[in-house]
C-alpha cells in the first residue's frame, strides 16, 4: 500500500508541485490543507503516514501546527518546507519535532530523499 501523505502549504501552486512529485514517485496524497489550523483538522481526520508542512502560513504557522499535531500523536512524521533564509525557523521546527526539512524551490530528488528517510 502506498504511503499516505498530507500536504500543507498556503500556496496552491506549491501544493500542486509537491503533489506532482509525490504521485510520480508512487506516494498517495490523501489530503491538502492551506493553513496550520486546517492541517490539524485534516491530520485528525485522515491519519496520514507523513505530512509536508510549510512554515510560513496565515492563521496558524507550520511550527505551531507541528506542536499541536505532536500533542495528538507524538510519533507523527512531519517534514517542514521553508524558503531560503529561514534557518532560525528550521531550527525551531526541528526542536518542535520535525523529522527533516526541504527548501523551496523544491527539487524532486531532495523531496523524495527526505520522505524515504523519514518513513524509513
């Protein structure tokens, strides 16, 4: 069975890019969310194997959503996505429990490498 992945990003074209990379590599995108609050709801509903989470989003940012999801499921696997120059946020994300991070613009091989490593 394909690993089920939830994509969280406030930019629709970024979600589309990740969805394309994942589906071409045999992963199932089970849902999408465009902010942190929606990510938490979708996580509870869908129970994905992994989440790709943007850091900078309206309403609730990715780090706050990560912390909330970790309260629900301490073993949740989350890979953070960030634009260049957000190193401090990446460190916060790792400390909050993120398994890895990928930098925008996405490189397909780096996305797949991070997912394979995280899913083990």
